[in-house]
C-alpha cells in the first residue's frame, strides 16, 4: 500500500511540474510565430523607410540627370536595397 501511495505521489508531482512548465513558458511554436511576425514587421518598416528616402530624393531632384553623383549612387543603392527587402518580404509571406 505504501508503495502505491508513494508511486502515485511521484506521478502527481511530475504531472504538476509538467503543467506548471507548460503554462509558465511559451511554446516553441508560438515563439516561432511571433518571431516571423516581428521579422515581417521589421522588413516592411525598412521598405517603407527606403521608399520615403527615395521619394525625398525624387522631390528634391525632379530631374534625375541633374542629381549630383553621390546622390545618384545613394538613389541607386536605395532602389537595390528596397528590391532585396521586397523579395525577403515575399519569402516571409509564404511562411
């Protein structure tokens, strides 16, 4: 009888510990979803930032041929960065 009671007590303690840990800590599945949402948000914010900078340069220099060379380089780099981020965003959308 003592053996059965001690066995049931040990099982109860293990089950209680499992329930505590399950409720206390986030599941890896939930963490991955949150991580994907955060990556998506960060990437979309970066795209928006690049686009605003591109629009600012276009407003400042309506005629692209009159842009100084450094501004042209920055403009081209912004366009490349934006297209890379858009591709990354497409990949994140498929997940």
